[in-house]
C-alpha cells in the first residue's frame, strides 16, 4: 500500500526570520530552562526541581519516616509519571545521592539496600532497593498542606506541584549543592546545621550583623566525610562575604607507632567527593613513577570505617613532612570551590554572600509563617461558624427538631427562623442524633472557647513583627534540638588546622640520602647504579651504544641536562630508573625532540654562574638558579637558530674566557666582556670563516688554562697570553699538543 504523502504546511505555520535570530532565541530559552529548572538550587529550600519533586512524590505516597519502605522503582515511576519526565535513571541517581551519608551532610531519603559506597561503586538497580523519607525531609515538607507555599501545574497540566518547600531547616547550607548550567555554575559546601541555626538566631536579633560576626557561629564547611580544612581565616571571611572562593580540604591522618622506632601513617578520613579507591591507585602510580620515593607501601584496611595505611620507606622521615609531600601530588588534599550562585525568591540567579543566603532563608520562613497563620485563621473561622450554629441549635433544640420533622424545606426554614448561614444550617442537618446529648454540648462550648483564644493569639501574631520573629526563633530552636552537636548527626565532622609552610618542605628531608652513579649513554638511555662506581670502564651498555655522561651523585640531588635545543631539563636523581638493565630512554622523562641530544649533564649546586654557548659562537653567562625547569618541557635559556645548536654549558669560575673553534683557533679574552643574561642568543665569542664553536671554558688567569688529554692527565697551556685578544676576534692556532677533538675536557 502506498504511503500517504505528508500534508503541506499551512501558511500560518511558516515564519520568515533570520536563522541567527531564530537560533539565538531558542538557545536562550534552553539556557534559561537549564538554569531555572535543572542546575541551580533555590536559596529558600536548597533543592533543585528534581530533588523537590522526589520528596513531594514520596510524601504523597505516604512514605513517612516511621512508615514502611517501598521499592525505589515505584518512587521513580511516580516521580517520572507525575512530575519529572526526564528519564528514570536521572531521577534514581538524584535519589541515590539523597540517601548516601558520604554525599549529603543530612540525608533526606532513608534507604534500604545497596546505595553505593565511598569507593565509587554504583548503587544497586532501583528494583532491588527501598526507600522512605527521613525526619529531615519531613521538616522540609512540614506545612505544605497549609497554603505555606505556591503551587503550579505539572508538565502535563494534570496535577499540581510545589514551587518551593516550606523548609523548616536551612537545607542549602546544611547539604550544599553543585551544578553546571549554561554560562554559570554553583558550588555550595555542606555546613553544620546547629551552627547555621545559631547564626540565624543572631541575625534575627541583629539584622545589621557583619559577615565576620556570623563566622563566629559558622566556623566553616562541615563535610559529610570529615577531613581537615586548612584554609586561612582571612580567605574564608572574604569567600563568605562575596559568595566566591574556595576551601583547601585534607585527609585526616595519624602516625601509628609500631614499636622499635617504627611507625606507619593511617588515614581515617578523606576529602569530600573523593573516591577512596582512586586515591590508592594514584599513590601506587606515583610510587611506580618514583615521584613518591619516600613511600614503601600503601594498602587499604578499611571495613566500616576508612583505614588507609601508608608505610614510609625510611623511619627517619618526619611523618608530618612526608604527608605534606603526599598532599601536594594526590587527592588527599583537594580544593572545594565556593560559588553561591542560586535562584532567589524571584527566580533570578545571582551570587549571594553568607548573610544574603541566611536573610533569604529567614524571609522565606517569615512568609511561610504568615501564610500558615492566615490559613489557620481561615480554618478557625470556618469551624467557629459551624460551632456557633450548633450552639444555637442546642438552645432551640425542640424547635429545630420540629422544623426538621415537619417543614418541607427545613434548611431554608432554619436559616429564616434563627438567622443562620447556609453552612450552619447544612451542618445542623448533617448532625447525628447521638450528638444531641448534653455532654456533646459542653464539648462544643469548650472547643469554641479554645478556638476563640487561638484566633485572638494568631491575630496578635499577624499584627506584630516582633511576635513573628519570636515565633520563628522558637521554631529554629526546636529544629536545632534534632541536630544537637552532641548527637552523631549534629556533631561537627570537619576540623580546622594550619598547614606547614612551603619552605619547610624539602625533598631531601623525604628521601634517604644514598650514593648512586648516574649513567647516561650516547643514545639517551639513563639509569642509576648503587654506590659510586670507581671503574667506569666496567659499566655495560647496549650493543652499538657507549658512554656519554657518568656522574657520581646522591639520591637527594637534582640532575641538570642541557639539550642541543638550548633548553635546560631538571630531573630528581631519586626518580631516575635504577636496578638492573640499561635503564629507560631519557625522552620518556623529558620532552627532548628526536633530532636533539644532551649536550651537557651535571648536578645542580645552586649559587653558581654557567657559561652557555651555541655552535655559532654566541653565548653568555646565566645564573644556575635561572636554569631550573619545573616541567618536563624544560626551560628555554639559549636561543639557537639558523642550523646552530647548543654546544657548551660549563660552570663559570674565573676572570678569563677561552674559546676554541672547529678551525683549530684558540681565543682568550676577559670574562668581563661577556654579559650575564636570563635568556637570549648572547653575544659573539669568536669569529669563524668556516665551521663554528667547538668548546669554551672560563678559567682563572693566575692558575692558567688547562685541558685534559686522552689519558685523563691535566695539561697546562703556559703561553695562553699569546692567544689573548678581543672578544669576537678569530684567535690564533691552538698550541702544540692540544687535543684533536678540540675539547678542553671535563672541569
């Protein structure tokens, strides 16, 4: 059967407009939807729409804190079908987070089953887990049936959902929030509920309180996983005042004495939102790369509580200093950002400081109080109207009975005879005969008096701002009892300490000082051998390879490499490959191009000047400290171009400079004619008609110019002054006996 062709679009369905405007308008609509309906929490209840819908749906399902559990799949289906049509897995993931004690400071959903763990394992499927609300969630929902908040239509228009929850406790600061929208993000750390309530009570008494004063009550973040915050008080004060900043959070650890001078480090709390398994993998990886040479072993001995054991390689290493080094390179120290970008009561996103967030919550609680009071007054008025009708009926009981028995329209007759309202007459007609006894009349009079008194009190409350804030303060004090610092839920978990100064951390203090011999071959294979090898000829190399540099060092030294590209590279001797074999290619450790090689290798001493020069004869002096590289890319010091390459790097100690070229000419000139620079091409040392610079060195004129022959003997040029000339001149032919390699040899 042929498919029916589609109907052509109607004229009213066709819009002519520029494509860029159409795209811009539609993307703006998407961005606003992401900001307001997905990523950013509301400052009043601290919830995103998905979390709010989960809690409201569970309340409608009567999953109260003291009730029975129900399958999570049923909850997810209810949320997705009635409120949140964005996929079951997204809803379940959001609900799982509300259960996890290591994800939220105050869980809002009580879970039964596998809801994941701090190692990063996922929760079981929703058909295997069960859930219900917690007492904290009940506080957030308290009063929602008393016209405390506004409602809106659901996505399909068939139901109603709350715009915001009444929120009897400050959930935004208590549990924090994080999210990424279009062009903006939010990141609020969790806090201690009792401390936040104390700050709220102070703000009620002192509306003009400064942020610094509020921080006397709110000490700082209080993360579910504990840890130690090492941020400075000044930085924290500025962050809370502006709503932007961050907090350095570290793992909590202790040194466990093993006897006989031995110890091990035990980590008992890890930073927030860091997976324990990944920390162990990272430490093991760094150990393998020899970037944590001070650690001998790491293992996980956790059961219900976290217990990560770090065994030091040497018992002489200070535990605190070792942990400072571990903090620098692992996620045992993290930085949690503070960006309190939230939706205000008007629905607009903006960054708020701590005081603004607290004030917004208090304003919301006052609005909830006023709306609940008005709702209660309305209910009281309705009940009083009915009770007053009952009292009139009791006073005229015989006549009421007669009217009901004999009148054709008893309702209208009651209204006419006793001047009742329609509601009162309807209530009298619906009253049961058993309620006509005298005891019932006394109960109605008592209820009437009690409601009248409550009505008077509520009207006084509505007219007095002071009474309203007093009521809110009492409610907050009652809420605080559920989060008392003496209880496990309310006790502060994150403490505050200072960190060791950076200057106190030295690699030498973390590494056992041992003698080694660094061997670098001509083809770029590097390794270390234990001890100082005296007979260099005994060192074995790969077939076709040979010695390039053999340096006696200590494990705490830094190895400086000068490439023919003019870059300096820095390696820790302790991180170099050791053991048997021929080592590893140097290019795995530094970004040295395949067409470049190592021109010089030496140990960093500090405080020295170096002479660097290229094959084109250009060079200068540079401070050794300026040559230290912090990355594997190296540090460019000598600029080379035009086919030239770096050829010379020597310590510069003396008052004269000697340069020898490929043309076998030697030139000596005063060192004062050579500038000291941090980077550049340098100045011309020697002039060449053909070839280039072969070698150069700095020497003391009084001690004389020396070189090393093939036998390793030091020879002295007694008539070096015959080669004295101006810098950038050609020089004179080298003296008899000068090495044919045109090299001065090692210093």
